[in-house]
C-alpha cells in the first residue's frame, strides 16, 4: 500500500489549489479524480473565460447555514492574492460589471496555471481513478481502495464539488463520505439556475425567448438583485434570475421591477401632458421591447390613448411594471445549475482549517460543503480560499 502525507479527492478548483499549497509546504501530495481531465468545470466557466474572482468579496456574498463560517478563510486568502497569482503566470484579464474578473483569452489558462503550480510544488495527480472504499485505521490513517490500487494517507481532503452539471462528472460522493464518517449533510438543491414556466405561462411567454431587459428582482425574503433578465424558451434566466434563484424556495413568487431605472408613474404623467393622444402601446414601447409590452398587457388597454386611461388603470399599470409578481414552476435543476446549495454542514468543520471536528485528518473544501456564492466569481474565490486554508493545515 503506497502511503502519502495527503490525498485529495477531486482535481477541480479547490482540490488543485489545496494540493499546490500543501505541496509547497513540503507535503507529499496525491490528487485523485475519476474524470479524464482536471478542472473541467473551470474550463467551461464564465462562458469559457472563467470569472475567476471578484474585486469586492464580502461574507455577505455567500449563502451558508453558519454565516460567520466563511470569514476566516476569505480574510486569509483575499481575491487580491489570487489576482497576484494570475498576474505572475502572465494571464491577461479584464473587469466586468460589479468587480467580476475574467480571463481575456481562455479559462484554460487558469487550469494550466493550477497544474503548473501543482507541478512546481511536486504534487502527483492521478486521473481516471474511482474511489471504491475509504476507511480510517485505529492509528488515525486513512486507507483508500481505488481502481488504481490501495493507498493510505495521514490527511484526506474531499474536494469533489457539488451536484451541478452531472454530465461533467458531478457526483454525490463527498456527501456520502461525510455521512459515512457521521457528519451532517444539509439537503442540497440547485443554485444559480434558470427558472421554468408553468405550462400555461410557457405558451404565453415562449415567443419572448431571447429578449433581455434590465430588471430588479426581489425574492420573498427581501433579497434583491439589479441585473439583466432574459426570457428563454422554457422560462426566465439572465444574471438577475440566477442570483435570485439562490434565495427562492419552491412555491414562492418573485417580484420583478421591469423599469428599475425610472419612476413609471412620473414618466406616464409627463407623457400624458406632452402627448395625450399617444397610444399606451407606443408609450410603453419606448421603455420596453414592443413584443414584451404586447404579451404583458391587454390589447384593448394598449390601444387606448393616454388621456383615455382612468386613474385605476394607470395605477395598475405602474404596479405591473414595477411589481410584476410571477409564480414560476421550478428551476432547470442540476442539469444547468452553476452551483449546489446545501452540502456538508459547516458546523461540523473548523472554519480555520476545513477539518472535520469529529474526524481529525478529514477535510472538506470547495462546493461540497454548505457554502455557495453569488454569481460573479465568488464560488471560485471560495474554492481558492478554502483550498488554501486546508492546504496550510494538512
Ligand atoms: P469542482 O466541481 O470544480 O471539482 C470537483 C472535482 O471532483 C471534479 O474534477 C470531479 O471530476 C471530481 N469528482 C467528483 N466526484 C468524484 C468522485 N466520486 N471520485 C473522484 N473524483 C470526483 N464559479 C465562479 O466563481 N465563476 C464562474 O465563472 C463560474 N462559472 C460556472 C459555469 C458553469 C457552467 C458551472 C457549472 C459552474 C460555474 N461556476 C463558476 C461554479 C464553479 O465552477 C464551482 O463552484 C467550482 O468549480 C467548485 O470547485 P470545487 O473544486 O469544489 O468543485
């Protein structure tokens, strides 16, 4: 049985970051993954350009059953440190809205950078390896039966990610292993995910597929995001929807402000004074795509001139524009979700080292645990920060 100081299961964002950090400390590190390629999620992230971090990372950008949990690791590995790493590797990047940083060229550069760091740190990586069984000996070592033979280690790090995108090899392995060792796993569901219409709404809104508008969307708990809203064949998507999906529960409505940058009541009043005979259709079509206006509002109402609208009609119109309340059927699920909410309960882990409190030597990092970030590079920042925290401790 070949022994290593550290074995990391999962050659994704968190696993590779942890491996390099531990390797540079002189630890003998082996990374195992059942995929045929390391960092597959990184490669497709950010539309192929990897939104690798964010300039403004705050604990409030994360959802976790224990909101204080993320503070220590994020403070000890701020986004600036990852940016410095990216710069040292000569990777060119640019900033988009809300401090999001993307590679200029390709997400592949981030994977190459991580693999290079692992190589420099003396880390071994074995792909196409299935983990068949894991046990802990009385002496405190972990023994692994794998499709590539028997292995043992002093520290075992679980970096198997969440359930999103099963076609990229996502598995519930990390949760199963946590449960095997008696750790609590919180229920999981898809996050950063598009919504789907109920069937009758689908017929009504499907023709709007491809239309994007600025919006402010509010969830039942009051959380709100001002970003683009996109109509799709099946439902609603775009950054505002992905963000709010993290705060949405089945059966809840969401409230959509379709004119977040103007006061519709005031604008309608001004338009009425300036062009009293203008049709409502023409007025609204100055503010929103005409196709959307025609699907949202009644034909007879749209044909009315502004000076024919009674007070109650104007009030309802303003309400519909600023507070369109929508009951979605559900989400597209793990198939298209960017993250998994829930996972290994952080109350079971040390926020400093990511080590299981009840099982010395066993660590959980990245998305497998109950930490999910907003859209905007926060999920990778958590993978880097938690990976470094464990890498310094294993
Ligand atoms: P990750 O999923 O990266 O790695 C897990 C590894 O474990 C994989 O290599 C997998 O093969 C391996 N594994 C799983 N089960 C195993 C088993 N049983 N045995 C052995 N190995 C196993 N975030 C962000 O900040 N910016 C962005 O731009 C994007 N974009 C984005 C796009 C899309 C389409 C998705 C699906 C996700 C994103 N994300 C993102 C989220 C981000 O990709 C995600 O949060 C991190 O990759 C999580 O890193 P981990 O290392 O925890 O898991």
